[in-house]
């Protein structure tokens, strides 16, 4: 299922920094008209994109149709409101949106939105009537909940049938969670009327933002527009004591989905929130009522979650390994500010690795590329820095007599480019680290600023599908220099650079409060000339858990910039060799390894769940499916635990604890599967080097 974006390209926005988008009053239909400021903003946005955006794309009829499709997709992602006759009516203008944008004519976009609002009113009214019915859950029916690839419904009668099935499925979901019928009807009434209320609260600025972002997101996924009110609220939220849970969210159909948790944040520290979890309810305080947020816009969910530091928020989550009709879990978090020290690199030595003789493998876990820019600018000698911390940890590990070091970048979403460059410099004598190409074709080369080599010993870098941006720059450079073995899964593939442009700077007179444009203006290239964009960094030794990597990260985003290549720069390659031999040793070792067998089973189950587009409306079948999935999950986990000498989990184990995010705690046996194998691979390399030295 492809990741969808609602109103903003939200993939890289952290909770606690995103404002409420809609106004609090219901807006009359006749107020939904474009104004002069929006027309002016349109012309400036087109000018800025045309001159400064990294991707050069003509605004023509083909692009016009893409904008129309994206606009309709954002308004009605699951094809639950419009009918085919509506689409045919809209398609009359689908080839003229490019000319409309060039001339700052926005009437067609506003006309479509007004029809959308009417359709929402109609569907919600019909759904409320459906709630009054009694349903027979012994009838063999299937509801298609994922309609992304489905055609638009032919007419109102077909749409009515779709909503009958939807309401019946929603009722069954809550019924299977032992909710009484009165509570079920009350919950769903609030859910449906909430969709209507939030749609009615959208004003002209909101409509303009949705439409313009349908254009920007048709270019690529990281360019987006913020209206004046959103920009103002963004600034306010940066100044006030409003904190979040430390998670990156996006919108997928009716759900708010956790893309990743941020190291040092409440979500990551809890071990209870994982990438792929869907937030279906939010409650205030330790015992406040959980508010159903299915069908809510992303910004409104964020507004519920953020709040003052030290206050409590409850999240009701539908885990990734549960289908859309699966069991939920509830997590209580205390809002807090994510501090640099909470993201600090840590080190340890892997004990009892086995089959490696007396080798000692050190690990440096780097959750983010952090840098205290304020402390640096003030001339503080001890300002917080990833590179400074890792330099110290290397010294400590060498003092403890390690034979090799694994740099663990799993889940590291990036951060400071300066730190990625300087950190690379600890492991190479000198040279270029990354190339940055802007929209005009100009090229900057970021180089190792320190000619000293801090660590020259055996090195491995462990990455996964969530390692992004600065992580990819570091891993790519280490790979290009043949300085260490890259191990794990293909990385995220975020190889572009964004900047925030204030549109008011292009206005000489009149209203200068026109909002901001988040603009993709450059792309990273490795020293070998290949980009980190889209493909990410493909490890030298790829773990079998990477089987679904083509549907992960940047590769899963529509209109993502493709991989590209430019000329390589001069750099000195190290003598890393015999990778194929270590790859074969790895494959032989994991063939019967209980950890990797378990990870493969988990991946297979996730693949099955993601491929599911329908659910049964037979109550007994749905209950059987729930129980079988839970039993399968528990059996596979217990087989793994038993195989490594740990006690299996008892039958009454808390399901929330069982599905805790292992990446939040490197001591978790599941999290250690990949890390221990990386240490084994590095030990293979050390052994190979030792044998080669003895021969010579």
C-alpha cells in the first residue's frame, strides 16, 4: 500500500512542531472562493519552483492531469465520496489546470472542493442512518477496505452499498473488542460526524494549500507549501513550551501512521511504539477518554498528541503486524523535549559472541547525527557533537582492547551534514566525503576537515531501511573508500536537500504574508558519483529481511526523484577484499540461525498483511483470523527464544509487551539478531586478515 500525504508532505515533520491547519468555525460554502493573496502566491510559487527546484519539469497537459489525479487522491484517497460521474465532470478541466496555475486561476480547484464538501455531507448523513440498522454477522460477505486501485463507484447506489459494507465492518471491528452496541454506535457517530465537521472547518486558505500541494507533490514528495496561518503557528510552536512524543508521521488512507520514532523521544524510549503502527485513538492524561481519530487529518491528530512538557498522552495503536481489522494496544507516554544528550552515541562490547575465539567486538550505537550549533557558534570548546562523542568512544574501546568496531546506524534518520562529513573523517586519512549538486548544476564537495586518522582498525557499519540522509552519506563514503563492510538492509534513499522559502521576500508592496515553500533544491552524490537518492546504500552483505526493500523508504513514494550518477571525484580506495567469501560465510551461518529464521517469518507475515485488501464480515471468521495470527506470532517468537536458551513467554503475556519495539533497546534479543551477525561478519574479516598476514 503506497504512502499517501494529506495537505502537507509530512514525512519529515516531527510531532510537536506541526500546527493545527483548519480554523475552528464551520465555513459557509460561499466563502470558499480564491482571493488575491492566493493568486499572488501561486505566481510566486511557480516562479520559485521554475528557477530553484532541483527537478526541471514542464507544466503541461500531462502534468495537469497528474495534478488533478493527486488533488482527487488527497481529497478522497479511498474513493469513498466521489462517483464516476463526479470524476467525469471534473475531467472536463483536467487538461487546463496547468494553464490555470500559470494564470493564477483557482476557480476550478475551489469548485471541486465545494462538490467534495457536499459529498462528505451526503455520505456522513447516510452513514448515520446505517448506524441505526441491525446487522447479521453470520452472512458471508467481504469488505474491500483498500480501494486505492479500485475504480470509482459507478453511481450513488453502488456508493451506498460500499458504505453499508464499511459501516458493518466498523461495527464488527468494535464488537470484536467487546464494546457494547450503544458504545459502538456512539463511537462511530463521533467518527463520521468528525469527518464532516473537520471538512466544514476548512477555509479558503486550507483549500488553496491542498490544491497547491497537489501540484508540488506531483513534482516530488518533499516539496510542499505552508499557508500564512500554518507558517505563523509553526513559528509559535517553536517558541512555546509545546512538546511531542518524538515520532515522524504520515497519512495512509484513514490512518495516521508512524513512519519512525526519534531517538531520545518518549515514543522510542517507551519501546511500545514502532514504525508502521497506526494511531487510531488519542487520550489526554493518564485516564482521559480515548478519542477515535480514524479518518482525521494528520494535522488534527498531531494537535491532539502534542502538549506541554511533562503532561501525559495516551495512544491507541493498531500495530503493523495486525491487519486493518486487527487488535489494538494502548500506550501511555509523557510528553517531553528531545535533547541532544538523549540522542548521544553509546558504546559497548558484545559479550559471548561464540565461535570467534578471543576476539572482542566493540559497538558504537549512533541514533542521530546531532550537533549543538548554538554552542559551536558561541565558541564553546565542549559543544555537543556526534563526531566528538564517537572520537572519545573509539579511544575508550581501543583502551579496552577491542579487535574491531561496528557502527550501528539502524533507525538513524540523519541530522547534521557537517557531522556526517566529520565523522567519516575519523575513519579515513583525508579526502572528499560527499558531493552536493544544486538546481543550476553547480557542485560543492564536502571534504574531511581533519587529516588525522582516528581509527584504522577493522570496521563494519550496520544499516537498515530506516537509516536515512546523513546516515547514508556516512555509510556510502565508508563503502566507496572500501574502509569498512556495510551490512544490513538497503537504506531509506533520502538523497535530496530542502530549504524553506518565505514567499513574502518576492513581494515589493502590499501583503507580504504569503506563507512558505519547502523546496527541494539540491541532491547528494557519493564520491563514486552515484546518488544516495532512491536506491539508498545497498550493503555489501544484505540481510534476508531486505526482501521487501523495494516497497520501503523513498522507493515507496510517488514521484520520488530517481537514482542518478555524476562524475566521480578523486579519492584513495583502501584494501578491503574477499567480500564474496565473507558473504558466503554469512549465508551459511544464518541458514540454520534461529534469529534469522524468526526475522524471515516476521517479514513473511507482514507481507501477507500488507497484501490484504479485504476482510471478512463473518464474525466467526474474523475471530478465527485474529486468534490464528496471535498464535502464529507467539509460536514463532517462542521458538526463537527457546532456541537461544531463553524462557518462552507465558500464555498470559501482555500483548503490548510482546510487540514492544526491539530497536528501542539493543539488549532485546530480537534487536541483537542483526547486530550479533554484523559482529560475526566483522570477526570473519579480522580472521581473514590475520591469516593473510601470517601467509605473508
